[in-house]
């Protein structure tokens, strides 16, 4: 079993910054993708940013230039630095990991609330 534990959410004013962290623990055998999705009220869950094995990164167009994803392989941890936050960034942010070699399994964290409001 694999657990993903997020931290770092909260309330921030527009233009502010937050840093999310997600640590993976348990039976970690091969991380193919790790990163962040978000879900705002009444909307579908959407990709925010992920790191793909080999080091490439993928961002949603709406966060490019404002958010930066990074990882620490030794700690099985991924970070999301969020700058210039906007009210439309308000959502529950979920850590995500895809593990496996031939057969792949998706794992999700419990979610952390990010609220951007004055």
C-alpha cells in the first residue's frame, strides 16, 4: 500500500504565494508520474502540474509561469510552489502518483484546501 500525505494549503490573498508538499510512503516500487491535480466546487478535477519519470514536467496552461513543480527523489516528495495566486486558483489540491513497471496503479492523497481571497 502507498500513502500520499499533503501539507501546505491554506488561505492567501490574491497575489500571494503558497507551497504545497506531498510525501509518498509505503510500498514504493516505481514512480512513473507524481504531481498535483485540483478540483474547484462544481468543476471536474484537473491536472495542475506533474513530473514524469525522466524529469519532464507538464503544467496546465492556466498556471504556467506562476506555479513550479519540483521533486526530491531521495524523500519521495514532490512540491508545488504557487506564486501570483488568483481567486480562480481556489480549489482542493490533490497529490497524485502513478506507480508500476508493467501494471500501473494510481494513488491519490486526501486533498488540501487552497483558498485565494481578500
